[in-house]
C-alpha cells in the first residue's frame, strides 16, 4: 500500500512516521523549502535557538506525546514557573511577580486558578466573554483574561467557544501537568529527528487532488503523485482559502467543519538586546499594553546578548499588523520600555513573524467558533481514501498544540493502517 501525506508539519511528519513504522510506503509533499510547518526554529537571529513558530511544550500529562521524543533524544528542557518567573503589570499599575499579584488580588487569582465554584456550564453557542460576564466576572477580570488566557488561546474572546474552552479553565499554572516547558536545544532538534528517514519532497505545493479512485495529487510545478490513500494536514486557513481543489468535491461534513473554525492572527515581535534587561530570574512579562505577553528564551543569562519575544493574537495582533513591520516593532519596543522603565532601551536586531502573512499558513492556529462545538470532530472524520490531520482536527483540549498535531497524524495513520489491515 502507498500513501501520500500532504504537508510536512508536525501532523504530517507524525503520520508519515507511523505509516512507515507499519511498513506502509508514505511520501510527504511539502510546499515550503523546509519541514516543520508552523514549528520553525531559527538559528541565525541569535546565538541561541529562537522559535519563530510554536515555542513551548504545554504540560507533562500522559497525552503530551512530545515528552517521549524528548526523552528518546536526550534533549534539555527548562520549566517555565509562571508564578515565580513572570512579572505582571496590575490593573492598579503595580509591577509585581505573578505570585505576589495573585496573593493580593482574589479577582486576579481566579483568572489563573479557574476555581469558579458552583457556576452554570457554558452553552454551546456562547462565546467566552459572554459566559464569563454571565457568571459574574468584573470588567477588570475580563480585561485580564483577554490579555492572558485568550491571547494565548489565539483570538479575541468573542471568537472563542466557551464550551470548548471550559475544560482548560482547570489547567492551573501551578500544576506541573499543565505548566510550560522550553526545549533548550530548539524545537528543530525534535522535528528533524521525527523526519529522519522519511521520503519528503520539498517545494511541492499540491493544487489538486482527485480521490475518485485512489488518490492522484497534482503539484503546482506540474508533477503528479499517485497512492492508495492520502493524509491531508494543511493548515485550516489554507483549506478555507480553497488553495487545494478536490475532485469530487468534499462531502458536506467538511464544509460544516471549515465554517465552524477560524484561524486567528498570530504575531511575534522578536528583539535582540546587547545585555540583559531585567534580573536573569525574570523570564516573562504580562504587560498592560500591547503586545500583552513577553518572554525570553535567554532566561538565566547574567550577561551578554538576550532575546525577548512579544506574542500577540486576536485584536492585539490585528492592530499591530495594520501598522506594518517597522511601526509594529517600534510600538512593541515602546511598550517594553514603559513596562520595565528603560526609556532609552534600543534593540540591536528586531523582526516580526506574522503568520497570517505566511502563504502556506495564512494564520496562527485554530479556534472553535461559538455554536460550532462539533467542528473539530467533523474535520477529523475520515473520508476514505482521504484522511485528515492537523491541530485544527484535534480534540478541543489538544488543539493549537504541537502534541495535538502529532496526535492527529498518528490517528490518521492508524486509520489507514486499520483500513489496509497492516
């Protein structure tokens, strides 16, 4: 049996790896000149690996499959203790550690612990902001959720399905099962090993798939590939833009899925400074301005150059993107100067990474829209000989993560393996 895998992001690499392990011949077609998709480690910007795409391992639970590869490859990681390693600008203007701010403000603490008490469950058609207001969150709490939780989830609260996010409310920052870790050796140390030995063809943007009898994939360059099955792992926004044409047209369940999901804008502003800006123990800032979230992969350096990355999604990103790269970088630096009280701060190097401007992504990662709770399951549903993977097709609690993408690739491979009786 032969299979095609469309896309060499984590989902595609996972699918191909699991197919290969089962003895199924898999060919990966990737439009870019590199593998990894929305995981992109840069080694030229600074003297440490800098993540222009996905940056962290979210949690240590059993479903976070990344850890199996971390242990197998002997990679080094760093635990981001958000309570002790982060500073926050409070609503009152105070500059405190996250732990101090939570201890002083029960209102703030509940937006991190999500210990909501006896409150009604979200409705399927309810957006996150409306739900939080309904259960009594104050305007200050709503603002904090937007600049922390919602910004991390990928879009403004009006686009976030409250029911889809309800189980995430209990993912306390203080819990080792849900806290974040960084791969000090770079995410590419993981995905290049995942890709080792696979049959990967770069510069192969697929424009048309005929799946009437087996699968025939037509590449923009004119080349064509045939197989018995295919795993489609393209980012959600690329599928929605109809960059890939299908013959026959896809069943209604797929159009319903695509209508129920959205790929929000994700923007990173990355700066290199000649010397540390803060105490080396401070690895992150929750800003009152825009961008609202900052972190440093250079945590712990007492001297020498350091990198700080600003992360903005949703309306924060939309507003910055309208400025263009240079003005957005200047705006971000102005916010950082104000937060850390260094008005003369200058960066020796800076760049933005605007994922919705990336022609092979067209956005950051997926969110489930209010009223479309079943959309991810619909996108994941097999339509043999086509099978579906990618973070947008992951269960809600795994979506928008690297380990979620890996999970979907493995799932699609297992569906093909079961069909083939391999």
